[in-house]
C-alpha cells in the first residue's frame, strides 16, 4: 500500500489528554542524568521538590507530552514504517512548563514532500501542547524521513509540499564559544523508555543487532534533552524559562555509557541565538548536528 498525500494531510488525530505530575517531571530529569552528581546544586530543583521555589520542569519535557503514539505503523497510513527515521526535532516554547499540569496534545501532518523514487519522502508532524484551559505551552515539529515511500507523487491526484527551510551547519572557521561534557549513564535508555517510547530497539540487544547496532541505542529525543540541558547550563544560568527554541538534526545514534560533548557557538547579533552540535568522545563522531537555539 502506497502513501496517499491527501489522506495523510487530512488524517484525524484524537486529542491526547494527559495529567503529568511532579513525579513525572522528576523522573524525566533523572532519565537525562540530572542528579548523577549528588552535590550538583543546579540540578537539584529539577529532581527534588524540597528546594526553595518548589520543583521545576525541564522545558524539553514537552516532547513526551500529549504524544499520539507510533501511529505511522497503523494500516491506513500506507507508510513503510520499518524504514522511517526521525530526522529532526524543532520546538518552540511559548511559556514555561509547570511541574504538575493537565495538558492536551493536538497533532496533525503539515507537510509531505516527495524526494523521488528510491530517495524517500519527508513528513512533518506538528504537535501543539496546551493546558486543559487552552494556554499554548509548546509547538513541536517532528521531521520524519520516509525512506521507503519516495515517488508517491507520480501517481494521479497526488501532490508534494515545499520542505521546511533547512537548518544551517555550525561554524567551521572558529572554535565553539562553549563546550559542555556529559557522561551518559549505562542504563539511560532503560530509564528514558519510561517516558512512553517502549521501542525494544532501546532495550533488547537482539533487536538492536537485527537493526544493525552493536547494542541498544539511546532515544533520539533523550539526546535532544541532553543537548538542551547543556545549553541551559552553559548559556542560560540553569533557567528553563529562557529556552524559547531548539532545532536539531539527528546525525548518528548515541549509545548509553558514552560521553556527549556539546559545542555551542554564539550567533552574532543580539546575543540570544546560538548554533550547536554534539559528538561522542569515544568515537569522535558528530551525533547531533545543524543545531539552532534561541534564548530569552
């Protein structure tokens, strides 16, 4: 079954209602490694409710809220879901996330771009996370590479959208302005899967081997959260409300137990924009690239 442009663009998604609590906010932060150092005072407000001012939520908690599930594998989509890849994640925050809140996730397919037969297609899924009262917290765009679905627009009645503006390479002519190093715990993927992504690729060695990996890999959105924490630590004084935008491309898998080095460049101008990438020290390999962030 081939994908149908009009069906996917108009596919209905039921709103996802979710009440996350303080325990969920703490577990999310712990899954990213906050609290690994018991003397790290800056991390404590995200993992312990007893600090002055109360518990705080990391902004990237938004990526696991109101999630509609792995809907691409449902039979009506026509997607060759075995071959899809999560290519990029783009998020805009409209206000800080509470540590305890009832939210609604509203999803829709906004773009479907045909790259050609044998070259795949690009699908953009937008998710808006709102409070139960209707206040918009975050808008997310998930860029998915449909490797097995290129050429669909050659059939009668099909169409292809213009892609999103491409993300930019990080500077090659100068050293980063900030460098942040994080050691990923060996059990990080097993903790992060409790956020709702139970793909066995992140847990079972046999499944990972069949997919071509030497061992279970870390979730892409977990590495996204790690980069965001590095940015808050290096450039935003640990203040979650300052993060307004973060876009990143997933360039290569990350393994639990590796050391993630995030490199950050200031964008000339008003001092609010940054470019970034991340690499793993053990393999000296870039794993997240084309990063862009904006701070308040």
